[in-house]
């Protein structure tokens, strides 16, 4: 082996590489056990092309080959060609809309020989991660500038819009993880507070009942009175926005009109209070914020009842209001998923001993719901071990990011860590019913060539950049 190859493989982070190999190996074992349940003929000669575990074996070999190839590429290549790579994958998202294969209502895949498919959105994550890191690391970029914030938003929003056109809402929403990168690189906190507020109002609009709404309403009034006495600023503004938002959350209830009148009286009273105390700007700002919050909550309720299709309403109800769902219909997947995980107990039923897995009670076991197989066969101990592996892996990438001298490398690694975290959290969460079912894979574990190759490429670049962390 040459000195160059010795330096390449001697300088990579073996801890994160070992974690990566461990996750891939566990994923292969889980796909193997699911494949037995699906009745695939493991002994056939055309093993690689007829079974999920065979195809995944091919994907793993391809991923490892690409990883080692990336390690021998000059690290500056990724910074220099970040935007062309981004443009290439954006073109892929455009072409799939025209020439793509429609599966389960989404035109998200290119058909390849041998029964394989390719999903461009998985690789667009890599391109977006590179482009955003390259832009943020440009010396002229000031993330506190509105202009530069809008450009950064545009880099993220463009693939989101194209993926929504497929339509594949789950893959599109994953791109929101890049806002974690923007926050790490200095984005002001206020937009994130507003985003959390809107998310909170969205949840409350679809879930709150009359008694809870009234209780929260009076708590907010008390909070506002206290904040007035202390002359609060930002928190005062946010609390005002929540005030009307919470009461509008009960738009279907008969008392809503009276709540609006009560809010109007409170707003007028506080506006007069601010005017008397020469706090005109604060009074106007908080009043506008309250009206925006109320309008948003009303729009959420209206859109849910009048714009969303029944199956889309079911997806939200499965998450927020499962009591309204049909156990044999929209709620079936989550119920079977919880049953499979719970049946594993503390130690699990053992490898290849998962009865619910073998009988194929849970749909999409090898992809979206593969965590059920882990829960049933490996039990609480196994699930904790998998969760711990993911957390350690993500934290390790963050640690690598923090030791980088290059701004590009740091931003890129945070992008990879953010993507991994959102995939990990949402996939496991949806098998337990704590997040909506949006159909995204568990990285390195779920069956799928596009996902495995996409995340392997992203991780390979992490290894390469870290191996040259002192060369800026």
C-alpha cells in the first residue's frame, strides 16, 4: 500500500466508521428476518434480484465501494463543486416528474434494469447539504442579513417544492432539518420561536377541547398581566399571539364567538394601557401578533375540514386524535406496530422468532416499520441498544463537526447530523404513534438502495473532510 493510501485510511475516524458498519450489519439482519416472513425463496440462484435481503446485500457492497472511492478523492472537490452537484440533483428531481415511475401515488422513482429503482430525493439531500454548507462558508455571507437568509432558505426550499410536486410530503419535510444548520451558523433565534409557536398553534387547533381551551385562556391572561407589570418584550409578543390562537383553536365550538369578544376587550384594554404608558410600538406589535396567531389557527381548522382529503385527515387524526380513526382502517398500521413492539417484552422473542413479523401483520415491515421487527425480536434491551447506537453516531458526527477548522466542513457535518436525527426520530416515532406516519426510512436499517447509498455518500464525505480537518 502506498503512503498516500496509508494516510487516507489511517486518518479517518474509526469510531464513527465502526458505528456506521454496526448499523448496516444490524439492518441486514433485520431485513433478513423480515424476508423470511415475506416468504422469499432464499435458496434461489437469482438471490440478488428476487429477495429484499439479496438486493440489500448488493446495495451494501455498492455503498462500501462508493465510500472507499470517496476517501481517495481530494477533499477540496466537494467544496469546489458543491453547487454543480446541487444543480445536478435538482435536475434529477425535475426529470423524475417527467420520466419517473409512479408507485403508490407518488412519481418519485426512476426504474432501472434488474428490478431496481432509484429515488432522486434521497440524493438531493446530499446535494442540498453541500450547497448550503458552501454558501454559508462563503466569506461574503452574513446569515444575519435578510438577503442572505432568503438565499439560504431558497437553497433548502427549492428541493422541498419539487418533491412536494411528486407528491412525497414525507421526503420533503425531512429537508426542514437544514434549519438546524442555519441556527448553528448564527441564524437569529426569533424566527425559530415563531416557528415553534405556529407548530404549537397547529397542534392545539386540532386537539384542544373546550375545558382545556378555557383553562389555558385564563392562564395566558394571568401571564400577560404579569408580563405587563414586568414590561416584558419578546415573551409578551409571543404570549399575545398564543392568546387568540388558543381560543380560535375551538372554532367548531359554540362559545368561540364569545371568546373572540372577550379577546377583543382584553386587546383594547391592553392597547390603552400601552398608550398611557407610552409603549405604542409594543402595543401595536403585540396586537398584530395576536391577530396573526388567531388568523393562522382559524386557517388551520378551515383547511383541515375543507381542503384536506379524507385520507390526509386520517393521517393527522392517527397522530393527534386516534380515537376518531378506524382500528381496521387508517389506525391499523400503528396498532399493529405497537402490538409487535410491545410483544417483545424485555428480552424479545429472539432472532427469527418474531411471530407477528413472520405472519406479516405489520405492512411495510422492511422499510418504514422495520423498527417493529427490532422491538419484537430483540425486546426493550434491543431497542435501547439501537437507539443508543444512533444517538452515539449522531453525537460523534457533531463532535467531528466542532473540531473542524473549515466552516464548510462544520456546516456540512451539521447538515448530515441533522438529517440523520430527523430520520431517526420520525421513523421510530411513527412506529410508536408519537409522530405522523409520513413514510421515511430508518437510516442504514430500512431496506432501500437509494436511502442506503445516499446516507453512505454523505457519511463518506464526512470521513473525508474530517481526515483533512487541519487543511483549510
